[in-house]
């Protein structure tokens, strides 16, 4: 009789390659730390070089392996370099976490078209670009893979003053569902994580205001 699987063996990512964008953010950093703790070589992508170095240092000091690429997934060239770096540094790609995101809070009548474009660009377009570039690699490798996108509880609930953010996260939900159907035959799973509010630079304003904090307002 074979031994029963243990939690450690189930989540063992030894010799796996993980890519995390938005790796200096509240979610991205924790995702990177968890993946590295499970044994993966993590490539950290983001726009703040100093913070990337700190996350990499924290991972390495704990015995993990990490590389950094100081780019955001803003353009086709950016995502090609980001994904290419992960492949070159770790010998392939197995796990992709799209951790980049933003929000601009205001009544729709006070928002500019630039506000809408910014939120949709960071939350949707950049995730789409990353998935396309990573998907090409994952399919060519023919060894399956995991893709994790960042959604929100507000993708289905909606919220006043979130007329750009909520639609952007609804788009992420459907992107995840569409890619799961498209890539399932290749052994690639796609999931969208939809948390409620947590402390971060993006939500600092909520915790500084007692009324908003007590309402549990969720980005």
C-alpha cells in the first residue's frame, strides 16, 4: 500500500517555475513568498526596482530562489521580456500569477475617460497581455500549468463609486472562464481569486477613515 499524501507533498513545487507580476503589492508579495516557500523558483516582476530587490532578498533569506525583472506588463514587448526572463532564469514556466491591479474611486459623473482607461488597462488589458504571452509558452512546453488571475468580490456585487473597477473585475472573471475552456485540453488550469478587502497601499484610504473601515468597504 502506498503512503498517503501529506499536505507538504501535495503543495510541493520543487523544480517548478513561477512568475508573479505586481510582485511588490500586498497580494503579489504574499503569493511570491508562498510559492517560493513551497519550493518554486519565483520570477518577480514589477515597476519598483528597490521593492523587487527587497522581496527577492526576503525570499532568498528564507532559503528560496528568486529572480527579478523590473518591468510591468504594460506592452507586448514588456510581457515578452517578463515571460522570457522567467523561462531563462528557471528553465521553463509552470505557474503564472497576475497580481497587478489598481482602482480609482469616484462617482462616475466625476470620473474622466482617462480614469476608466487606466483601470481597464492595468486590471484587464495587462492581464490579457500576460496570459497571451504566457499561454504561448505553456502550450508549447506541453506539460500543463497553472494561471491565477486577480478578481474581486466586487466583480459580481458592484459598488457605488466603483464604476470602472467592478466592470474590470467582471472582465477578469470571464477571461478566466474563457481561458479555462480554451486551455483545458492542454492541461492548463485557470482560476480567478476573488478576495474581499485587505490592507494594502491601494486600500490605505479606507483604513484611515473610521466610517469607511466600519462599513467594510471592499475594492
